[in-house]
């Protein structure tokens, strides 16, 4: 099967898309807690996660979806200090569930200096246009 692809390109010279729809799935590239000037926002994992989920919410809305449509997330973290607090952020975002499948991976560092966490996601769009 060769699914029809629809990309949400990023501004500037990025060599990847912020999200790509392939058939009924939306693949969202890893997001970090950056503002419009590409500066890191938040000094803790929880603060950065909250900012990232707000960005993810905007991307999902552009695709006609919401957090209930997210089927998987992957967190890449540079530290486990404060990682437990990200569970509270997920509860704020996903409510009482059902929760998406999730994987947490500790890495030495992320590409964006100062980023403590990067989150990528997959959402189910079904037959929405």
C-alpha cells in the first residue's frame, strides 16, 4: 500500500516536516519546549512537557484531531530528575484516559541546547479529510 502523504512543513530551512499524515495516521515529529524565537521555555521537565503538549494540541487541531486521538507518545529525556511530574502533565492533557501507549527513553542530550525533554506522537485520524 502506498498511502497518500500530507505534510505540515516547518518554517525556515528545516529538512523535515512538523507532522506527516500517512493514510489514517498522523506522525508528529519530536517537539521541544521552544517559543516563537526558538528559545527554550521552562526550566523543569514538567514545565517543558506542558509547553510541548500545548504545541502538540495546536498541531492536532490543524489536522482536525485532539488529544483523544493520540495513540502513542515517546518521551526523550536528558534526566530522570522530575520525570515523575510529567505524569501529572499527561493527566492534565489526557484526563482520566484512556491513555495512549507511551515509551520513555533517556538520552545523553537533545539537539536543541537546554531541552530536557522531546516528545513525538502518533494520532489516529481515521477517514477525516
